[in-house]
């Protein structure tokens, strides 16, 4: 039963990736109900995170926030460190999309601590790329370059092209903030045309 509930959530992720938002949401809700019935708190927290992400993609930000907060509460209550980092990462994204940059940065710093303590290098890399955005917004380009270097070091170790391309995009933003717009444009063109 636990595996069946987890597979429903995995199917929801596949449907979401294929652009079938309604089917993804239906499967996630079904998975959530099963995890709750089984009192599988880890599965429940992950489902709440995934539902929050789906609502965020539909720009239903209040519902996204509700699901993220519920999932985070479960993580904190039951010591689910890995999922906690993932939810905090999504809360950073949600706060940025709604223009709450102060909460975004606060959550990012909390999430970095969680990702470091759980050795979740993927989430750590993504969060450090978020820090680059905050640094640029504050006009602290020296910190932006340091955070970018740190995130790219992790990305290279993980060998994930999309993380490297995110890093290239962040570097382009740093260059643009320095007034090197032509160089920034060339980097963004490179990232946009990259096969991955």
C-alpha cells in the first residue's frame, strides 16, 4: 500500500512534466489521501509539497502556500530533513513569484542550512543560485560572484547540464548588472540554444 501511494505521486510528477496539470493534481490528491490513511507522514509531506508546486505553477499562490506550510509542519514535527529542504526551496520560489523578497531570502538561508545538514547537493546548488538573484537585487555583485562560484562548483560535481545552464544565466545577469549588456546577451543566447 505504501508503494502504491508513492507510485501515484510519481505518476503525478510524470503527468505534470507532460503538461497534464489536471491529471497530475488528481493523482497527487489521491496519493495524499492514501498516505494520510496509512499515516505515512513522509509520503504525506512530499505529496503536500508536490501539490503546492502544482498550485504554484497554476499561479494559485494562496493554495500553494497552504500546502507548503502544511508539509513543512509535518516535516518539522517528524524530523523529515530532506523533504523539509525541498519544501523550503519551493517556499523561496513562491515568495519570489509573489514579490516577497524578504521572506524568500530568509527561507533560502534556512533551506541552505537544511540542505547542508542533509548533504542534499541538488537543493543546495539550486538555493545558492537563488542567493545570486538576491545578491544582484541588493546590488552586491561581489557576493553574487562568490555565490555563483559556489553553486557552479556543486553543479559541476553533480554533472547536471540544466544546473550549469542556470549558472550561465545567473552569470549573464551579473554581467548585465555590471553594464556589460552585450556579453550578457551572448551568454543568454548560448543558454537558450543549448540542446539540453
